[in-house]
C-alpha cells in the first residue's frame, strides 16, 4: 500500500495540506487492506489519518484485532468514542493546521463534532473526489482481481440459466444465481441480483418477485460476484423458447449500440462521446426516449465508481481504467433489453473482460 499512500501524500503537497482524513470505506480499504465495512453511514468501521510521515487507521476496540490482522503499511490504534474527538486530539498533538477531508463521505454531524473538538486549531479543507480518483486506473493486481470476479460471474450465469424453464419465478432464479456464486467461491454478491421478467424489465433496477417467467418474453438479469474485495457486473437479456418479434428487433438494436460504444473506447476518448456512440444507434432506430440511463460506469472496489460514460460525463479515459458498457431500452408495460460487458481501457481500444454468452451475435 506504500505507493498508494505516496499518491495521497502528493495530494498533501499539491494542496498545501498537513494531513488528510479518509472516511470513505472503499478508500479506507484501498489504502490499508482493512475489509471492515460501515454498517450504516453513522456506524463507521474506521477512519484513516495520513500525514507527510505517518498513517494511522483508527477503529473501535471490537474491530482492533481484525484491523491489525489486515491493515498493511499503517499504524492501527483504537479510538475512544466519539471517534471525532480522538481524531481531533491527534491533529492537535501533531500540530497540523490544514487537514483535508472527503466531503462526499463525512456526515454533517461528524464534521460538526470534529470542528468543535478542534476549536479553531486546524482548518478542515474539502477534497472533493481527489481520493476517489486515485482508484480510477487499476494496478495489474487489481485487474487480475476484477478478472477473477468477472470469470466467476460468467460461469455462474451460464450454469444458472442453462436449464431455465417457463414457470421459474424471478425470485427462484435470483436465488439460484447467488447460491451458485457462493458455492463457486465468491465472497458474496456484488449487489442484490436483478431478475426482471416481462414488463418488469422496463425497470432498469428491480427487486425480484414471485412473478414467473413466460415463454418468449424478455428476462433481464443483472448480476455480479464479489471476490477479494473487487466486483463484477454483468447484464444479459435472455428468453425461454422463441423470442417474440419485438424482443428480437429491440435486442438487435441494443447489441448494435453496444458494439458502436465498444468501438469508440480508447485512451483519450470522452465519456460523453462514448455514450453518444451508443445513443445515436438507439435514436436512429426510434427508441431514443427509452434509453433512460448513462452508458456505463467505472467498476472495482465499488460497483459504481469513476470514470463514467453518460450524456453529462466530463471524464476523459486513461489507460487501465475499467468501464461497464451497458446500453438498454426500456418500454413501459412491455419490458426491456440491456446488455452489459466490462472493459479495460487501452491505447488500442477496449479489452473486453466479459465472456458470458449472449443470446444472439452482436452483428445480427
């Protein structure tokens, strides 16, 4: 984790800071290896204080042995509650005057308690997404971890849908998928599995129900395994028996839109332009109003992280960033089609990590 802490310290230097306070659980894991997760926003598993010559992970007494076993390259110490006062004491003891904090990952109440405890001895400086951006480009070991999670997810999709029959409920198929993930070595699901059959597929996000799958209708499956702290994300639209003509027509449009986006991805490409490549195909087919979300998002420790590809994205892609490519069409009272693959951004274009079979070839 030393190189990662060095990059945090580069932020200190660039912003004339004495230290930074890391409160986002994903950044805490990225910088220390401690896998504790915040149960709720107001139940922190730990915070990390990084100075020019020190890095301390503070956590509760019950988490202390766990953190000591996992955290690398940092001091691990117990806090006293409220943790904000322990942090303030350390800041004052060090004589730090300017301390950066993750304004997207610190509760207003924690900021207030911390400010009151500092009592004017130090200024708290918002960092925006500076720490998050350290995670955008993936190291080789991270790409290996992502590939392992994606490989397992692809295998589970193939096995769980191989003998799918009419009458299977959304809930039954979702459970089959998550059970297979666990049995094949996943640490868990990256997110609650989506199985959306028929009209339910018109919802980009959906909680599985007891509705059963009928022949010929679209079934949207969005799933991913978590392996070693890294997440996969896969969407396939399938059907049982022969697809109805409308489904086949829309599926081909979505497949072509994804192909256009994949061809647009390379180092230096703009997230808005990549989204536009897919959106142009869907709009030309007359379905523009039914593509209701961005094309894709970064993937790694979080299921949704940077960079992004959307109509409003301002991200320029860099080497070894990881992106989902998932165009979709969602028609109320009918259903939807989404196809999602995960790619690594490279100079020569997009290297696709996903291998799960698709219902028809992209060029159909």
